[in-house]
């Protein structure tokens, strides 16, 4: 980037409006870091990362990045990674540089007057959508209604959370079976365990769900343990998906080697657009499918349509409270696809007053 840049990171925790799903991964489920990178002309690029160690991420972005900014480096992200993370550890640095890479790409696209998708290759104008709407707090009738409505409105499929709220396997299977009956045999049904099972439970669950034709079972085992994933994959019962919050090339490689069929890099965690695209292309070349998980559809739609010509994008209904702060008009979904905005950059229209109200001091 030509000219000086300024960096401002803030932390936000939006509250719920009527109808918003309740947090299911802790009180900070919807906390996020918002980075603004401003150039000498006053153009602002927006970047984001998730809730993990948000204060530490913001401190790094607000202090260290500006002080260490490499004015002449051709690839500032790589330069900063080598300086502050030479041993390729995960955590605060990767999360911070995820937000930075996204913000710099948004800024560059705005300066060029094109969308981020165009900057990243313009591979396609839309991507099929899976809607995460099967939340643990929903009783079975409400669960069926929510999932059925999404498929009726055109979604390719739905994602239902399992291994939550202390439910037994039989209860989760009953819920999934009711959803399958409601959405029919042609829609994709995904079960997402959020790393909530040990290996024995995951095998038992997979066997119980064998006749439900799951598109995949997402992150079934604790910590995405590669040995447990490999054992589960060897059972050859259901395709496995994983990777939505992974932050290193080695971890993605281990997932691929462990028999995971659907690799799920999320740009807000993986290191930004460049890292997500790199891991997706590497996995696709090895025969794996690509389908980002973990929310942040506003961001992931851009690289999936810009750089990858196949694969679906997750639309996460629980993140509506975040999305309406950043893109009040929402993404366009039609014919089972999310369509890329051709507005400059990420196409965001942040509600600055609402962002200020939910800023964490």
C-alpha cells in the first residue's frame, strides 16, 4: 500500500434481538474483533477475527502492528508472521493477522473500485448455501420448522448441532431423523458436533446415523484429534468435515491425512484470505471438498467465489446479530445460492452507532 496506514482494532459483543438464537458456545460466542485500516486518502479497509483472546488480539493490532509495519515489504503479512511467529505457532498472532489480511484486501479492492471477489480471482458469482439453523436450544418441533423453512426457501441443505446440552445419542438421532423427514432426501443434512465427542461416542453416533444420508459429520471429536479422526474415517460410515478454526498449514495437512473429506478453512481464523485460499487449493488438489464453517459468511463468500470454483458456503443464522451490524441489508440468497456483492471491497455498510453501543471497553 502506498502512503502511511493507521490501524484501529475494537472489540464488540452484540446483544440479541427477538428471534436471535441463544449463545451455545459460551457467553462470548458472538464477541469479535473489528479492525479498521485507514490509508492516507481516508479509505478504510475492514477486517475481522473471532472471539478467542479478543483483548490480546486487539492490543497486538493497535500497538505492535503500527510500530512494526514494514513500509517496503512486498508481502507485509508474511513479514509480520516471520517476525512475530517464526515457529508457526497458533493463537493471537494468527488471529490478528487474519483480521489484518482481510482488512488490507478490503482496502485494496476499494481503492481499485472492485469487489474483494474480483481481486481474488472472480471465479464465480455465487456459491451454494448450507444454512446453520438447527440450534441446540430448539425443541424438536421448532427445529423441524426452522430447517424445513430454509430448504423451502431454496437452501441446498441445513446444519444441525449435535452433542450439545447433554443430549444422548438417541435424542440427537431422533432430532436429525425428524429434520430429514421434513427436508426430504434431496437436501443436504449436516450434523455438527463442534468437537463434542470422544472417539467411542463418535463411532456410536455415526453408526446410529448411517441411514440418514448425512452430507458430512462436522468436527465430531475433541480437539479435532487426528488419531481419533483417522479411526472414525476408517469405519467408512459417513464423510467427515473439519478445519473451521484451524490456524496452521500443518494442522490442515493432518486433517487431510486423517481421512477428513471436507476441509473447512475460515478466513477470519486461518490467517486471512491468502491462507484460507492456500489451504483450500491444496486440499482440493488432493481430492478433498471445500466448505468453510464457523460463520462469517460475509467474509468467506468472497474468497470462495473469488478463488474457488466449487463448494458451498455456510450461512450461519446465529451470527445474524453480527451480520446486521456490518451489512444491514444482508447477503442475497436465491436459487439455493449466496450471491457476491459487486460493491467495492467486502460490500459492507457498517452501522457505526450500533457498533459503538456494543463495543467492549
